[in-house]
C-alpha cells in the first residue's frame, strides 16, 4: 500500500543567467495554490494526496513541470486554470489530461 494515493511534485528550480526554468514560470506560486486547493477539498495528508516542491526535474525545455506518482505522469502548465484541470481530472477522477502532458523530447 502506498503512503499517499498520489504525490505531486512541482519543480521549483531557479536557474541563473535567465535560462528557462520552472521557477521563472511561477512554479512556487502555483505549487502553493495547488496545496491550498487540495487542503480545501480535504484531500491532504497520509493516505490521500501530498503536494511537494522539488529541485530540478531535468525537463526544463518542456517546463514548467509537475510529475504525479505513483503513475509517473508528467505535466506542464501555464496558469491556475491548467492546475485546476489537473486536480479535477487526474487527481480526483484518475483521468490523464492529454493536452497538458509533457511531450517526449530531449531533457534540459
């Protein structure tokens, strides 16, 4: 049995010299938003959903990135609307949001 039903990791890495990175795309703010939405729905914690910040996930060109385990599904997003769709579809209904999937491409 998994400790969490789902564990959502937000890359919040910040790169130097203006290089593309998740933090520059508002990752920390959207991670906090996601946490607040999960808590508001009563889904936070052991046996349910965990949202965590992470360092670089190595998919910078495709970012900003989140990955949801145990499925190992990678998403990119632009705003709260995308995050709401991921919460509603993937986290609550176990349906992959195809339009937000990270495309298979070279890393960083």
